[in-house]
């Protein structure tokens, strides 16, 4: 799951980005509202973490313009304790949730997972498909009750496919969700991850849709 973090405070942004990466999320970080809009226009993110007090364009304007443009990406607002009016304003403008600074990193990660889950129309935290069970919070994967060892990238790829089961995911969408900016991506990296997942979980689990991408049938 790849998220966009918009925070101008360097210390806070650095800590948050590192903590969320440790929790298994892909994080791209920008420091002002204009850069945030450019990133959102160019790439697909699973969620947006948005500070309100930002240079060049403030968080409330970014949020308002985003919703006016019909973008329904889940948005988690970062607010200071004394910004009650801003918090209410943000929720009224279409923010999905907020956390108050200083916040707990585990709480931010958990709230993000819940937002993305709701955006996919799921109430359950654990993803199941046949005898496969993937727990995004615990970062664990089992098949028929037996733990399966996968790399963090394989885990994220499988999570994406499970979250979108019944839908074809294009190569472009998968690569955008799996890799952050500036990461060197080998042209066949995606195929290699799919190959490894099939070897570990069974060859017929993930379908290749020739010339388009990959999908899993509904579980
Ligand atoms: Ca700020």
C-alpha cells in the first residue's frame, strides 16, 4: 500500500515516513500543498496523509479542491491540539479521519489501514481467499493454517491483488502502488514477484490477463 504524506515539518515528516515504512507501507513525502496536488495528479495512492498548515497551498484548500475534482482518495488529517475549528472544517470538506499531534505511529498506521479497508468496502481487517489468510496489521500470511514466508514486496503485491479480487490490476497501477519515486525498478520486477508468489502459493492463484496485468478471482 502506497501513501502520500504531505507535511512541511521536516522532523515530523521524517519520523512519520520512516515509521510508516517500518509498518510495511510505501511512503512518498512532499512538503507543500502545490507539490501534493502535482503528486496526486501524476500517481495513484491508496491514501493521503495531509497536514493542514502548509506552505504555498494550505491543507484545507488541497482537500477542498481534491473533493471538488471528484477524487475520493481516503484522507487522514494531521492537526495540532488547538486547531479544533480546522479539524471540523476538514471533516466537513470530506476528510475521512484525523489524528492530533503528537501522535502515536502505530495509531496512524492502524487508522490508515482502516481507511483503506473502508474504501474497499470491507469491514474485516484480515483478507481471506480460499485457505489463504493475509493479515495487513500483523504482516502475516498463512495457507491452510501454515505460515508462508514472503518478502515485504511480495506481501504488498499479494495484499493489493486480494484487496481488488475480481478486478484486473494493470501493470502500471501495480508498479505505482509497489514502488516509491526514485526507486529503480527493473522492467521485469513485477513478473519476478508474481513468479515467486505462484511458486510459494500455487500456480493457479494469480491469473495473468495477457497484455493488461494480473488478477485474482473473488475469494
Ligand atoms: Ca505544518
